[in-house]
């Protein structure tokens, strides 16, 4: 044996590297070699398979048909194409006529802001369902007309309810009728209500008396009170409701607690508020 023969023997005896690509090529070659010749033979070979493979083929067909049908339905729904047998009409393709935009100066279109109509004075119009006329003026109890401590207490509660009525309606006259003219407490709150309604309104304010703290006579020497004066102090819980200032709406449904002190003086056969104070409880 020559050296050439020995070298060739070694090359042929060494293990070969069999890559994945070579395996795939051998597999394809074997498939082609075993493939039936002719279309008829191929169809017969395709039909003669095990039931499991028939089930797999049927599943593939159902999936393909379902996917095609889904694409068709989605296309009809989105207007990509028309439904089977449907003929497009002129009405379906005609662009609707644009509506004219009303001008700001049109008399039939009221100016609006935040859902509220703007009045001629530039202030938002108060909703009709919350108009001042929807509030009933509190009536003075009969017992509040008596010259007793109980009468003074009820008259003080009535005066406070008239103040809440003034805030909800803008009508300060009933509160003015039960308070003494020139008193600082009276003038302060009447002025606040009038200024509020000069550029807005309020509705939904409500207050309730939670506890009577004190009802007793007050002396001129100690408190500077007028003769025949009963001091009444009670606790309240109040919510401010809805307030408008020009074209700004604020809603405050939160409740806060206050202490109300009123000096009730018996004059001309009825009780009159001659002094008072309202302070928030901390």
C-alpha cells in the first residue's frame, strides 16, 4: 500500500460531520424519490391516510374557512366592501349636507356658559327649578309672640331661619323686620346678601339647629344689652349649596358647624334682634 492509498483510506474512515442542513436535504430528496408519479396517484395517496390525519385536515379547513368569514364580516362592518349581493346606492355614498353654524349674534341662540344661559347683565341665569319663588318664607310661631324665655328662644330661631331664607332668595326684608335698624349684626348680613345678589345668586343653602346651649336674661351692666333682653345661644350645622358670582359657579355641599348668639329684646309687644354673632366652631 502506497502513502496515497493510506491517506485516502484515512479520509474515508474518519467520521463525517452531518449538519442539520444536510439532514433536511436528504429528507427532501427521499420524499421526492418516494412521491407517487402522476396527479391521480398523488390524490389516492393523499386520501389513503389514517383517521387522525383526516381529523387534522378537517380542523385546518374549518380554521381557514372561519378566518375568511371573520375577515368578510369585519370588512362589511367597517365599510371596506359591500355585503354579498348588495348594490351600493346613491344615498349611501352621498356626503350629507353640512349644517350651517349659527352665529353668536343670532337672536334664536342664547349665549351659554357651562350649561347655564348668560343673562343680559352678563350674569348666569338662575335655574328655574331653583328660583327664589320656590322657597317659602318661614312663619313666626305663635309661642314666639309671647314675652317669655321660650318666646325669645323661638323668635331667635325664627330670625336665623329668615337669614338663611335671605341667602336663598335675595329677599332681606323679612330678616330686616325682625332685627333692629342700625345694629351692626343686622347691617353686616343684609349688606353681604345684597352684594352677593348684585352679581349672582345662591340656592340650596340649608342650616339646622342641633342644640340649644343657653337661654337667659343678659344685663346692661355686664353685656351692654338693652332692657328686657334675653340671650339665646344655639349650635347649627350648615351647607352653603350652590353660589354664582358673575359667570362662575361654585358648589359646596360640605357641612360646617357654627355657634349662633342672638340678643332678643322685647319691644313694642314683640321680640327684636338687637345684637348677634355667628362664629364657626373649630
